C-alpha cells in the first residue's frame, strides 16, 4: 500500500514529468517544423535527429553515475533549471529572428545532453518514492506513459498555437511548462534514496557500470531489444514531416494529428502497464512489441491515407513506450541496488544513442533510395532481429531462473 506522503509525491512527480515532456515536444515540433519548412530536406532532419540524440550515447552512462553517487532530487532540480535556460534562449533567438538551422542544432544538442544526464536520476527516483515492492511495477509502468501524455497535450495544441501565435508563442509555451516542472518537483518530500557508498572515481564507476551491465546476458538482451524498438520510434518521430508531406500530402495540421496518434498509442501502453498487477510475462510482451514495431513501419511506408497512418502511428509509439516501461522496470528489478543508475544509463545510451547514429545514416539513404524503401528496410531488420531475440531468450531460461531466485521474485510474477 502507498502511504499518504507517497501518493502526494507521485502526484507531484507525474505533474513535473508530464510538464517537462509537454515542453520538450512543443519545442521539438516547432524546431523540426521550422527546419523542414525552410529546407524540405530529409537529410537535415536526419542530422537534427543525430545531433539531439547522440548525447544519449555520450553522456547517459555519466548520468547513471550521477544517479548512483549523488542526491537524485538535487540533480533533477538542477537540470530542470538548465531546461528553462535552454528553452528561454531558443525563445529569445526566435524573437530576434536569428534562430538559424545551426543554432537549432546547438540547442538540440544541449537539450539532448541535459536530458541524457537527467533521465537516469528521474527513473531511479520512482523507486525512491515507492517503498512497497508490489506497487513499484505499477507506478513505473504508469510513469512510462508520462511522455505520451505530454506529447498528446503538445500535439493537440501545436497546430493551433503555431497558426494563432506563431513559433514565438509555441516556444513561450515550452518555457512555461519547464517552470511548472521545476516547481512541481520542489514539492517532493521524504524520498528514501540509499546513501551512496561509492569511493571509486567517476571513470572507474563508468567502467564498472559498463562491465556489470554488458557481462550480464539478460540485462544486455533487454537493453538491445529496447534499442531496436527505439530506432524505429526515433526514425518515425524525426521523419514525420517528410512522411506527412511525401505520403499524406499534408501540412502542419496533419503533422499535429500524426503526433497525436503517437501520443494516443503511447498513452495506451502506459495505461496498460499501470494496470498490470505484477511483472508476469513482461519479457514475452517485449517480444510482441518488436514485431508490432516492425509491422507499424511496414504499414506507414505503404499507407497514403491519414486515418490508416494514424493507426500505424499509434502502434509505433505503443511499442516504444511499452518497451521503455518494461525495460526500466526489469532492469531495476534485476540489477544490484548500487548499480541501478548506471544500468539505466547504459539502457538510455543504447536506446537513444544508437538511434542517433542510425537516424543520420537512414536520413541520408532516403535521397538515393526513397523514403518508402528505407522504411521497408528498417522494418525488415527489426522483424529479423526480433526473431533472433526470441530464439536466444528461450535458451536463457536457466539464467532467468537464477535471477528470480536471487532477487526473490515470486513464481506468479516471472517475466518469462
């Protein structure tokens, strides 16, 4: 059972988390729309995706070290202040009409860097808030939908804001929700974080975290399959203006509708995970998400109707949010307590960092091969690797059983 203070903390946490995602998506949609509207270049969208997401490859493990070494609440408050600063500078540059593509790249890199360092502490804070191990999977699952709640709110208002008050108004909205996020998080009280016992240096801890994670076949498998699903999600997210223009012949309104599709799909995944009463069969569900992601990629590549594309857009985000919720839950459940932050950091490093590289590669392949062909290739790779992971996981039942015994996971809650 949750205590009254835990319930209050969860409310403030969710408000803060949703608000920061509203800001991220409002700023993100505004910047990719401005970029694509000026250049009509899929390659530029690929570069933009690479620049925003490559910090996850570079800095996520460092964010994990921060989460393991220092007070996570203070870390989150500090980075919320940096989000406000970054958003405010974007707003000022737009007001003075100096927001060029190069500046957009700079601000996207800063946003990605801040978030890469911030995210492991944010996820690990859920376990600091919830003392009942039976409640943790439900709260973690529900928290995974926060991004999509933020996206739904941002997507449903983006087109209206852009048409009525312009890019300055959308950027101003982003700054406002960053401030709401900071204020909400300040209300969290009584978090029960284990006292850091690390005495090694930062680089030694990074090395330990990587070795610990990558030497564990179960953890590595979960991380890699989550990264695979993330690649399809990131590709669709950054190429959505091109998909909208090339396949659907739409404008900012249709683009907003497609972002709403993703938000609805992701929110559905979060609600489903939040309703689950245990971790039973979560790994099987993760495998389903791989094939659902591949199916959605094929569907989007062939669809020329907004309604049909809306459904496939839902599937893309449903599988991604479900995968992130599942991986964040199981990685914390299967990892040693003093290494949770670094394991989560490695997860983000692969999920978003690997996506950044592929995003740029596939973005440049679109010009010679065509958008439809590239999407079919990515969908095929996703499906084939899903089959491979399913085959490997069946051979790892003994390893999983050892983890269940070590972590005292009851038989009715076995993830596979």
